[in-house]
C-alpha cells in the first residue's frame, strides 16, 4: 500500500507539473488581425455649354435655343468638357451629331454632323476615328477644361425648303480612367 500511495503521490505531482507547464505555455501564444479599407477612385466629367454675350439665345437646362438663324450664319456655341475636381485622370471622347424631326432637314443633318466633326478634328488634340467619335489625345486631370468647339456654321447652301424648321446639335461626352487603361474603349 505504501508503494501505491507513493505512486499516487508521484502521479498527482506529475499532473500538477503538467498543468502548471500548460498554463505557462498559454502565455507564449499570440493573435493579431487587421482590416484594410480600400476606397475606389472615380472618374467624373460635366459637359458645359455657353454662348457669347449679345447672342439672342435662351439658355435652359436642356441646352441653348437659337432663334432666327439663317443659312450662312456662324453661331456661338461653346462646348467644353470639365473634369470634376475629385476625378481620377481620364481619357475623353465625344460624339457630336446633328438631327431633326423635319423631313426637309433630314438630308442636311449628315452634312452638318460631318462638318462639325471635321472642324473639331482640325485641332491636333482631337482625332476623328471611323466609329464617329472624337478622341482627345491627352490624359486629362481634375479641374481641366477641354474645349470641343466654339461655333457652329450653318451651311450657306441650305435653301427656302428649310425655312421655319428646327434641328439639334447633340454632344455626348465620355470619360474612362487613364490608369490601367488598355486603349480599347468599352461599350457603354
């Protein structure tokens, strides 16, 4: 019995030693975590139109309304792309079209569209491509103002058949991020 008690005492002492060692090992463990916040940038532009003072026009939220225009007139239509102040660097392209609901003017709209696009493309910063878009050659940054054109010339060849008719010059501007841009514009 004496051996049994001695064995039991040794076993109890060993158990206390193992528990003490296990408690000591807990102090050598560690844990850490981190949470990373990623804020995405953005690209933002505005299309801003204006006209010279003294023009007889009405400026509305939908655009500029011109009255009393005749063939051969050159009217002030200042069209600019303005890059937002918090925008990332971007590439710009624009689509310019002329259209009308008038059957008499419909044939003239392709001519006017081509005329405006070709005048814009005369500026070395703009390139007219086969897809009909005008591409600005430089990367634009926040707060930059990019001029598209300042005037629209009404062809002198237009005749009496269009008297009293109306047409629109439409401009749509697009921007895409410059960073990591592969050179192919996505379809919107």
